[in-house]
C-alpha cells in the first residue's frame, strides 16, 4: 500500500500494488541508476517470499510491474537494498542458510 502523507495529521490511501502477492519488505527510491528508461521514476524493490519484484510507483493510481525475478535455492526473500549508485541490489534471503548451508 502507498500512503499520501502530505497532511501528516490526515494520511490517505494513495494506491496499491498487489499483482505479485505478499510483499515482505520494500525499498523505494527515486531512481538514478544506470537504466535510462527508468531514471527519475519512483521505483520499489519488493521482496516477495521467493522473488524480487521491481515496480514503478510513479503513478500511484496505476503502479506498473517492471520485472519479477526468482533465483536458485530461494528460501525466503527477506529484503533488498541498492548501493549508493543504484547499480547493484544486495538481496538478503532470511532462510537460505538453514535450507542450503
């Protein structure tokens, strides 16, 4: 869910993206990375149990999925963070150590 907090005493619903199911955690940025097609857009990197889903939320009323990617031996996609230049995304799997050593 996206919340409009322009008036902090009266937050309102701004939009929602749920096409890929449950999102455990998200990092949302004003994108400055190397992909020129998305520079300047509001991009969320969503950790969704067994996938990473990237969503353009610039238009809160119509968020758009950019990509959805799984990976080998996923156990529980927990969180992801970009580096300072937004060139790399560091992905944390909460349970892969238990399942795959």
